[in-house]
């Protein structure tokens, strides 16, 4: 019997129905909320909408970061006012997996995200594709392939095993106030190997990222090699694990690494070393990243050239580790062009979190951007500047 599983039932206002077979019963309470199981105060819905698919199974899921942010700027040299505040939707994922083969780990995945789109008006949200790829399991022993608009090797690992608060800030190599070298998805193909003591992700991509201008003159080789030194994996609130990783990217003629003041396209070459130790009540992690200056012109530097480090810690208490406190520190020093002053971008984050249940986590934090001489904001015209931000976020997963 072909089944369709809709875990995003309420959000989509669709019923979960067996394709070409029976219908899953739905129930409604006095407030109009829809359920898939009978319960006190719930009545059966007599009519439902069928959903059909040629796949054996569809799985829907979603994630959202809904928040409020107040920022107090310190002697900002640009056009931004002394302070700023806003309600935000920082992420709005809706994901579908279609299982197309007999192997339950082979599927097609598409993930849509919400993004501010000023082509409509300043605050309009547009839907864009973040991922759209075919995952083929066991094409080689312990190795699967992602083909399409796929994950890049490093980001997903760090966000699930080390820095667990993407709702607050990106990781070091993505954060605009830090290294800002790479985005989390790109068009290409990636081989993923998973064993008890070793993981690797190795991919060939366009290189500029899913929202960057593509340069047809070159592509990128990207990788992650991770040793699971205790023979255990992930699940921060459940497992004890000790991982060590080496990751990086070799990019030919990278459009987004164009040297300042020139029109040439420099290579982007960076390497990183990362380690994390986790037990259910505690996590500590650190990394070092270096990016090579590949500019050809004398006195110039590549936009992404520099080096830096990051570390973060987290403590958890409660019967289900539902109360948490965390801190993160990023330090990035871009290479300076001839005659220019070297400066450092620093980001400090302190926060607490409460996991209300498996679907909702509340996060409150303070983020301090401290760039030497406010260099980054004034030199580039970016809205990033010295200042302190106070944030409240609801992370929603279903």
C-alpha cells in the first residue's frame, strides 16, 4: 500500500491520505485545530482533501526562526541610526522528501525558504529554493550521493554537532561579521561517506553558492573529513562524542572573492580545523580557519583572504536538558592590502534557551560586534557595525 506521510499537516491545511488507497481520518477540536488522532473534545471531520503522488511516500517537515531584535550601535560612521529594532522571520523552511526507490534512504528533496525581497517592497517575503537534490543511497559502500542544489560539506555538520544556534548567528565561515567565505548550499554533486569512526563529505560545486553570481571559468572542490574518536555520533542532548575535523575549499576563479579595487576573479582557497567534545549536559568546541591571498595584482588582497578562530560552549540542565546557557566567540583578521591598516572583526554571543517541547525552543541572547575602529561598517557601507544586539527568538520545528 502506498502511503503519504504529511508531518506538516496543520501548516498546509491538508489531510494525510493514502494515495490510491484509504483515507486517514482527521479530527477537529472546538478551536478548529486539526489532529490525526481521536481525543477528548475532538470530533471526526467527515470530508477531507486527497493528496496523490507517484512516489511511494512523501514526507513534509518545516523549520522557522521568528524573532525580535534591538540593536544599539556604538559611534557608527555610516548612515544607520543610533539604534534599530524590528520583528523578524529569519528562516521559514518548508521541506518535502519524495521517496522514489525501494531503498528508504534514497529520495528527492526540495526545501523552500522565506526571504525579504525588496523588488516587491521593503518588507515583502519571497519564497526561494534552498535545496533541490536527488539523494542516492549506497552508490558505493557506506557512501551516498547528493546531486543538484545540494549541501556543502561543512555547514550542516557544524550546525548539528557543534554550534546549535543558527537561529541566532551563522557559523564562522558564513557569518558576515566574521570570515564570510561560504554559503551553506550550492549547485553540484557531493559524495557522503558514513562509518562508525569516520565521516567524509567531498563535493564539486559551481563555487559561488546558491545565491551568488556564478562564474563559468571555474568550479570548486570542497571537503570535510571527520574522525569520531569515541566511535559515537551527534545527537548533542543524548550522546557523548569527541570529533576532530579537517575541512576546506579550493575554488578556481571565484567571482565573490574578487580583489578589492580590481576586476579580476581570484581563487578562493581556505582550510579549517575543528574539534568538538559533547556530553548530554555540556559541549565545548573550537576551530581555526585560514584563507589564502591569491590576488595577482601587487599590493592587492583577495576579498576572503585572512585567518581567524572561533569557540563556543553550552551547558544543559533539567530532566530532559531543556534549560541551556551558551556562549560563542568569533575572531577574524582579514589580510590587509599594501598601505592599509590591518583590523580584526570580533563577535561575542551570550544566551540562554528553553526547549518547551520537541517543536518549540525559546532563545534569548546578546550579540556584541566589536570591529577595530569600526572598520568593517565604514569601509564597505555595510549595515554591520560596532554595537550590541538583544534578541528573542522562537525556533519552530515540525
